C-alpha cells in the first residue's frame, strides 16, 4: 500500500464534490480548518503547560535535596554567627 497519487486525489475530490455539492464544500472546508486550528491550539497549550511545570518540579526536588543535605545549625552556633555579624 503506497501513498495516494495525483490521479487518486482527483478522483476522491470529484466524488466529494458530487456527494456534497459546490455550495456545501466551502462550509465543510471552513469547519475542517477551524477543527484543525483548535486541535493545534490545544496541543500547543498542553505542551506549554508541560514545559512550564517541569522546571518547577525540578526546583522542588533540588530544594528537597538541599534541605536534606544541609545540617540545621545548633542554637549556640547561630548565636555565635549573630554576635559575629554585630
């Protein structure tokens, strides 16, 4: 099964023209174009949401890793650090 050649496409278009008539074809084409446009917009919106969600998830994971690796300062150490700053 190969791709459709120009002869097959012409035959298909002629059959569509006979079935729907010349008055309905522009309406069908407009509806098809709108449907394709809405589909593209929806897929672009979904991919944008996925791209925007990934960095925040990675940042959360990095913050969790940083918090688990850094020991919490003791009260004595934090008092020494504050007095050194003054």
